[in-house]
């Protein structure tokens, strides 16, 4: 059903958005659109957006101005998808470049919206959120070129209401996807040559599927992990994000039991101060967080733990900041995503708390956090030197075409001479040296 139209899709934000863009491509390929890699060639330009921090949105406004220039010298349609579409609705639609606005639960409506636009010429908008949509039956078009690792979305939305966070407002309530469709997708990927899948959710530990025909039949996250691990011993399984208040020992036992479930947990702590954690509505204390860390290290020895940290949340004092640094020293995270607090309109924090940490203080605290983390990452990587790890080869090193890169089970990036090996293979790599971000080594037997 070719319509000879070319589509260019640009994706911002988290891995969920990458996955969603692949769902959108799949829906539109069935309508005859073919993907293209240059904006200048596209009849339809889509931008899948993120609202998590203000600067994420700022970038999108800049892109819309760029698309406007494109429209000045040729006919092309521009659509805004995703979280910012959901948050700003009409405000985005009134930008002169924008023809269409679609929220994250309305992608099945895109073909109809595009037809309406073509036939009637009116701008189109649909930002309804759904309590059921999981796109379970849609097979995403994989756009990553490597063909070795990819994502599977296992749930959508979030019910947690951390006070700083926009996600529950733009992604809607939490819903878990049918496990059969998840396992089917993992099998198809394995058959197509993929060797690693990452299961995605805002809080994977609260995954819970109830069979609509028989509500007593349920599948929780620990069980789902097992089901996916059983697809094949040479298909690695990763997952993200774990929530400290919900991560169960059951998940850790599943990890310990199956060698193909990777020994890495992303467990965002956000702050090392109990007062901040309470104010963030994270529903755990530092002591409870540390107890989870101990359990991880007891049940899955050698597991890497990574985290997210926010610097400068409302009313954060120097002591609160020090408490975060102390926690980082105690836990020694393998790596971290670190951010300055950015107030998001409509969230509880925006409505009730003052964004009162001065911007320069936020920046200084963030820099201290980044510096500390980078020293810890380097120390931990140095401890890997001399050891041998199984690495799944993902591709050719960008810096040196004679070298390959891949990751260890603990998610450490390794670079090593190719010696005739290829992406998709498992090799043992002996680490010879490192930086804070990369292990360098050689393939050994
Ligand atoms: N669901 C995941 C994280 C989703 S957002 C979880 O609960 O951990 C990814 C990260 O962005 C968060 O962990 C947090 O550290 C950061 N983040 C979210 N809202 C933010 C805001 N308003 N300002 C700064 N960072 C924020
Ligand atoms: Fe946001 Fe909290 Fe949900 Fe994560 S768990 S998406 S931080 S509300
Ligand atoms: Fe992801 Fe950004 Fe939306 S982090 S869920 S794309 S707000």
C-alpha cells in the first residue's frame, strides 16, 4: 500500500520514547510511509518529545523553528508526539510549524489524523490518555542499526507521584502489558539475531499482569523476568527502572538463578537526605535504600548498581547535599545520571514548594556530585583491571575501526581489538586498563 511518502522521525527523552517511535513507524509503514534518514527528504516530519526537564523542552522549541524554515521552501507536514505534546497540547498546536499534536496513547489514531489533515486541511490534535493502551499487538520497526541489543516496553505510565516529576501527568496511569506478547516479541527478536533485550518501565517492580479472563492468574516482575530469560540462554535480559520501595528479593533471586539475566540494577536514589526523600514522596528512607543495596550484594554478588541523583531540590540545604555525597561514598555506584532540579509546571512540587535553591548553588552541588561520581567510577573500573569478563559485542568502536565494543553483564562498556570477531558474538575480554567510563582489554580464550 505504498503512498510514496517519506517519514523522518526524531526522538528525544528516554528509552521508552525510542521504543514508541518504533511503534509509530510500524503503524505508519502499514499506511505506506517509508522512513528516511534526512529531514530534507521527508514529506512527514515527526518529533517525539520529552518534558522531564525544562531544557528538554527548550530544545524542541528550537527544532520547531528549524522545521518552520523547511516548510518555507517546500510542502511538508510536521507532527509533535510524546510527553511535551501531552503537556502543552494547544500551545504546541499554535506554533506555525505544527500541523499535528498526538499524545503517547494516541498513536493508533495517527493514520486517521493524517488523512483528515490531508482531506480537510485542519490542524489535528489528540492527547487523550488511556488506562488500557499498551500497544501489545504492534511489532515495532527496529531502527537501531546494530541488530544486537534492543528494548521491549513491558508497561506504560506511572502511579508514583514523586513530587518533582512530570511523568505521571504526561504518561498517565500505570498499566502492565500482556506477558505472552512480551515473550513473543523476545522470541522474534532472538530469531532475528538479537542477543540482548532491555525490559522497560518507569517502575518495573510494580509490573503486575492480571489475566482478564481469569483474574486469579497473575504474573509479577520476578516471574516475567524468568519467562523472558527462558527464551534462550544466549539472549541477555536487562531491565530498567527499579524502584527502591518496590524492588523485591524475588527479582534478585531470578537474577541469581539465570546467568543470562544481566547483573546490573538501575536503582535511582535521587537524594541521600531523608528529609528530601520525604519531600520528594519517594516512600523510602536512606536506611531502607541501604538495606536494598545490601540485599543486592548478598543475593547477586558482583552486581553493578547505578542510580539517578537530583541536586538542588526545593529547600535542599548544604547538609542535605552532604548527605547525598555521603551516601554516594557508602554505596559506591558504578555510574549515575545526575541532574539539577528543574521545576515542572503542574507537579506537586511546583504547586506547593518554593524552587528556592539558587541556580549557581544547584550547579555547584551538581558539579561536586559529578566529580565525586567520576572518581568512584574510575576506582571501580580500576578494580576490573586484570579480570576477564564475558562481553556481548555490539559494534565497531567509533574511535578505532579495528576495535570492537560491547558490554559486560554488569553493563560496563569494553573496547578491544576485533581479531576477526563480529557484533552479536560473545567473547571473553581480559581488562588491561580503563578510564572512568570504559574498560580497555583483549579477547582471551
Ligand atoms: N521512573 C524512574 C525515572 C524516570 S525520569 C524512577 O522513578 O526513578 C529519570 C530521572 O530524571 C529521575 O530518576 C530523576 O532523577 C530525573 N528527574 C525527574 N524529574 C526531574 C526534575 N523535575 N528535575 C530534575 N530531574 C528530574
Ligand atoms: Fe517519575 Fe517517580 Fe514515576 Fe519515576 S517513579 S516516573 S520519578 S513519578
Ligand atoms: Fe521519557 Fe521524557 Fe517522557 S524521560 S517518559 S520522554 S518526559
